[in-house]
């Protein structure tokens, strides 16, 4: 800024104040949207279906090696190709340094993903299993702080598309497309979930597309938060799209309390 024809340097206090406002705004956004969590990897490694290398981009490792050696803060890029079978992730990340399994375009899990360890994220993968290679849901969330982000889940034979269970706090299901599972004398719901708010707090389902459960059977639900003896409390369900299939939070045990269901879109989808 010029004053009396001379250049005036920006005041350091002005810059500091602006920076504090920016950090406050970021913190407020995360507090208002607790399903949003920043991630800065400590290590970035690469995986391929036939890999046996050191995990560098030019020499990727196998997924099984990655699953057996992962440490908090690791980001694993799954390169294009088909990864067959049930994949069970058992090595814990931490709240500040999760372990992230992220798919490049064309990375397909032909089976299922089970996030049994804490703070593991499955991100950007296509999960499908028309041949019944897996033995759990397409994506199963058991661990504390597990996230399913921007995945596509479909044609899971005889099992649900995604299961999020009352075994860990802070589970996040965000931005996924889940549709059309395959019945085998059963009703494979697109989402099946249970939660105990008193023990585990909120379970977040935000900005997903959950579609066409009735393509399996007329008794198959898009969203099935249900139990006859367990809990179905503490769901935050916001800005999702549900089409051609029922939406349920309830059952025959305790009342379905501490629920937030808002700004969702329902097309031919009884609630």
C-alpha cells in the first residue's frame, strides 16, 4: 500500500490475524462436519495384483505384503486390476495417522473388504462379487474410526453391500454408490447396520447413493438399521440419495433414539 508516495509493508499482525481466522474457519468446518478428516500420508506405497516389489511406483508390492506390513500413516495406492478374494485388514492405524487403502481407476476387489482393525480407510475402490469369492459383506466395518469413502459396491452374491456394526466408534460411510446385490435365498440389503450410541457415539452416513435394493427382492432394504436384540441408535444420515428400496431405522429392542436423518432424497423409497 502506498502512503505519501512510499510503499508500506504489510503489517505482520494483520497477516497473523488472517491466518488465525483461516485456521479457526477450518477447525469450525471439521467440527461442524465430523465425518471430514484431513489425511497427510507419512509413506506412499503402491500395490498391484501381481506385485512382488518394494512398493515403489515402478515396482509395486503385493496386496498381501502390504496388509501384513502396514503402519500408521501409510497410503497404499491399489493400481488397476482385479484383487480376488476376501481382504481382511488387521493392522491398526491411529486417529491422526490412519492406514488408507486407495484405489486408482480400475482397481477392483472381486470378493470383499473387512476393516477389522482400527483407523483403516477404504477409498475409491470398486467392490463386486457375483461369483461368491468373499464371505462377508462387500465392505464390512468393524474397527474404530474405519471409513468407507467414494467406493462403488454392487453385485455381492448372497451378502449385503455394506455392513457397519456396533463394534467401533467413529465409523464413516461417505460418498459411496451401493446398488443391486444378488440374492441367494435371502435378502442381501444394500446397507445393514447396528449401533449403540451410548457406547460408540454417532455413525455417519453422508452423501451416498443407495439404489435399487428391490432389484434383489421386494423384502430387501436400501438402508436396514435393525435388530431384534441389539441396538440401532446414533445414526447421522444426511444428504444421501435412496432409490427403489425401503429405508428403516428400528426393530424390536429398545427405541431408536439419537437419530439425525435430514436432507436426504427418496425416490420410490418408503421410509
